[in-house]
C-alpha cells in the first residue's frame, strides 16, 4: 500500500436476511487516520444488498472528494470477488448495484479490493449496526440503544 492511498472499510448487514438493514463505512487517510464515518439504514434488504450499498456509499464519497487511489476492504468475500471479476454476479437484485459500483469505480484512478477478516473490520461493522438500530427504532426489542451518529451529506449517496 502506497502512502497516498486512502482506505475504505465497508460493511453491511441485515437482521433476518432479509430484514432491517444498514451499512457502515470508515474512510481512513493515507496515514491511517480517521477521515470520515458513514452509515445509513436502507430499509428491509439482504446482507448482500447492504454490503453493496456500503460499497456504493464509500465509492461515492471517494469520487466526490477527488480521490484517485483507493483500497476497499470488506469482510464480504462474495462482494470482493465479484468486484475483482473472479465471480459473476448472478442474483438479479445485485446486478444493478454491481453496475452502479463499477461505474463509480471507473471514475477513480485505481481501486483495489481486499477481503479482510471480520476482526479487521470492526469499525465498519459497528457503524452498520448503528444504522440497523436506527431502522428498528428505540423501542424495538433487541435494539442496543446506540446514539444516532450525525451523518455527513455524503452518507445519503447510497444508491
């Protein structure tokens, strides 16, 4: 990894699969410092849809902020391998999300996708859980009671 490369950790989840879903994104500067955290509930969706929505939010942020060299880290092996071209996107519900992600990727100079263990993606996972909590509301059984984090305007660009 070169020192000028921004890193985006992405995650998405659904409680029930499908169920209340959300994504989380942590953007780190080339020096490894936190630049931005994004998260949003996305309604009822599958885990894979939520993963793609997180990727789209991250790529949108990177495009909007003029980045040209990015490393995307995800604990979704399926998403990573699909974006690398190693797996075909077969599910009709993922095809438009995949196409949107590829379009955004093409607007950046160089993007590398890396599969990481869940233990290396804890902050993005935490943010996706905050988003799912927001979808379920404060009185829903099982809600962790997380505080609603402020969302930057770029967090709304989730496809």
